């Protein structure tokens, strides 16, 4: 699914897709789904978009992350 964000950028949101294999239990399917969601960082994206973030806040957080990464 694609749509335009409030800033006019085209963004794509993919759903985690898992299919039930033959002889696979629902619990195993659910574990694979949860792993897929974590790998795709879907929940992190949802938490990040929970509240509107001003562009200045985005820049400040990005700069702080860059400083943290370069200090390693």
C-alpha cells in the first residue's frame, strides 16, 4: 500500500505476510509472524508515527543519533 504523507513524500507500508505451512501449528505461525514484524521494524515505525513530530524535532533527533553513532 502506498500513499502520500503530509509532506508530499511517497511512502510504502508493507504488511508482514506469513502463510500456514502443511502440518504447522498456529503457535509456530504466530511466532514466525512476530519475528517478521520485528525484522520489518513495523512496531517501531508505528510508535514513531504515534504523534506528529515537527521538522525541527526530527532534525534534532537525527543529529543526536548521528552523534551517538559516531562516538562508538
